[in-house]
C-alpha cells in the first residue's frame, strides 16, 4: 500500500500560489482572506492560527475577525460588511456558530465571488449546474489529490461515504464532473460494505473514528480519508482504520498529513484566484 503524501501535494500548490500572489502584489493588489471567527472554541482557534501561518508563507494577507458571544445577526452583519469590502477577496466563516444558527443561514451572506470555501448555497447550486464556482475546499482537496496522483476517474466506480454539503455532496459532484460513476452512501445505506467494496475509489467523510475497516475496501482501491477525529491522547485519527486496510488498499491518505494540508492550500489558491478577477 502507498501512503499519499498530502503535505507534498500541498507544498506544490503553495509554490504555485506564492508565485501568483507575488505577481498580484507587484501589480498593486494584496490578496486578502478574511476569516470570521464567531466562537472561542480551542480547536477552531488552532485551525485559524494554522491558516494565518500558511497565508503568511504564500503572501496572502489574513484578516481574522473575532466576534465575542455573537448572535446570528452579528455574524450575518459582519459577513455583509466583508462582502462589501473591496480590499477583501476571500471570506470564510468558522464554526461552531451561535445556537440555532446554521452555516446555510449565514453562508448566504458571503458574496459568491468571495466564497472561497463554498458556504453560500448559490455556490453549491453553481457546482451542481457545472458552472464556475469555488467548491468547498475539503471537497476540492479530494479531487485535487486524485488528480495529482493521476488516478483515472473517467468510468471509475467511486463510493462517497457521507452526504454533508461541506464534503460528501460537493465531492460527489466534482467526481461526476470527471465522468466517474458515483454512489453516495450515508447512515441509511443498507449493507454499506457491499457497496463500498465495489469502489475503485473510496472517499470517506463521516466523522467517526475507524468507521471503515477491511471488509469495506476493494483490493487495490484508492482510499481518501477525510476524517479528523481527536484521540484521548491529543492526536488525530481518520474515519478509516488504516492498520486494518493497509494490506488491501492500493493507496490511502494518512491522518494527519493527507487531506488537511491540501485543503488549506486550496483555500489560499481560491483566494488568490478571486483576487485576480
């Protein structure tokens, strides 16, 4: 089995983004990503710091907007302001959100031209229609990894486990765009293993540690593990039990070091692309 090096893929994307960002700055445009943080959650704070570090390395300005105990109206008001600010090219909104507020509620207040993480329902609609848009970065990372690894997708059998609007659904749409035959599995799928075991490519995004085992994987399959589940020891494990499938799968993305780094690099690429338009 081959471990897919997400960090190496991210580094290649980062080099491309750095070059483009430098050209933009030379022409008088400072590509800027605004990160709205409506929570004091420790895990969110850690992730935002990692985005700041990555942005600085590539020459993208990162503007963090921290809201203290906001209401839903506070969040939408700030997103409206950022959407109207010509100096901001990309906007992402972190979670968790205030009680009773969903990402769908607030995502509609992000200008689709600046919606670099595909949070606005308009972005998902455009993705469905095959129109230019920014797909959610994690879903886009799935396709980016497969392309960089030169996995043949046209005509391939692909199973996506998970149907969220953040990963599962947009990943399925992106894969359909590559002419794969895609089956989306979820909590009510009967005999999940019978479905996933036919897949040449298996994408797993359910948020349950080691949910996928040896009996779910076709010999030689490419497995993209999107899961990031914290362990009691402070580490991270994926949705796939890597030890159980390593003698079966052809290749797999590790956790950590797989999809995550690519996701961050794509957020920055989307921002730089938005700054060019």
